[in-house]
């Protein structure tokens, strides 16, 4: 089962979704505190998180894959949104400074093609920030939230996938030690549970955040070897 845009929209419109988005945004803001005058692309269902940089970025676009359906920015938040095939993004090469990929990689029909498209539209010094459900966390196995759909990843799996797509991992973070519950007492205790989980059970966060950069040199073709001409002389 794949989470669609309507399901994600309903989740983030709930009390549980609001707390979840706030906790994840706090970690995103620590990794990317300012994107002033940069071009930003959100892939997947990214609107609850792109709001961090919408007023800073020179361009802020949210793209949802066609299999998720169309999604719009919330009322009162004018910006750009579109829908396209995940492996055929409608942008020129080297268009964006940053790409945020959330509710996208784990739901992709072909994760490697999606990452190669992200590589193509990123500038050579561009950065990719991926938010995915952690295979060791509880959130990956509760389908009442968008993080419980698709394929969760371990750090090793994500490292190999990014390396194959010509990305180099720079740093990693995690969040959502709060259980995926709608109980008000747990929602109110979200920040406290995050601090406790980070100290006591660091490997069991609900999602991981991975920042990667384009490995431009890995994509450079090897210089062709000059072939020597072999001249055969006829015997006299």
C-alpha cells in the first residue's frame, strides 16, 4: 500500500501530524538553518517542511510524484507546486541548490532512478537532504502515518543506494522517538520523549535524516587511452 497526497494531507492536518511535523522541522532547521537566495525543490510530500525556507529561498517548488496524486500548498501560503513522473523531472540540468526528499524515496517505484534525476537537477555544489523511515524504528511499521508506508531503510542500505546514485553522504541525524500515537499525553510530551530517546535509544528513532552532496568526480568519464598504430612492414 502506498500513501497518497490526500492521506498525507489528512495526517498533517491532525494533531498528531502537527506535532510530528514540528519535531522533524526542528531537526531540519538545525541541518539547514538558512537557505537565503537559494533555489529549493521538495520531492515527495514536502509542503509541511518546505515552509521553513519558503520566505528565504529565491525559488521554492514542491513536486509530488504522479503516483501520489496532486498536492497543493496550504491556504495562505502562495508558492509553486506541480506533479510529474519521479524519474522524469520537468527541470533543466543544474537547476537547484538544495533538494528535500521526504515521503518520496521509500515510496518510489524506482529509487535509483529518482536519485539520479535528483542528481541531474542539482547544481554541482548542491545538497540533498533525505528523510526516510528508519528500519529499526516503530514508525516504519504503523501504517496510520505516512512514514509507515513503502520501504524503510537502514543507514547501510541508504549509504549504498546513495553511492550507486553518485552521492556522497556528509552527515546524518534522526528524530521521532515519540511513539506514533494519537494519545494527547504522548503528543504533549513529544519534546521530552525526543530528548530521552536521543540519549537512551539512539538507534531506534522513527526516521533518519541524511544529507548528501553530488559526487561530481565519480561521474567524470575516464580519459580515453590513446591507441598506438601498429605498422606491419612487409618482408623484402
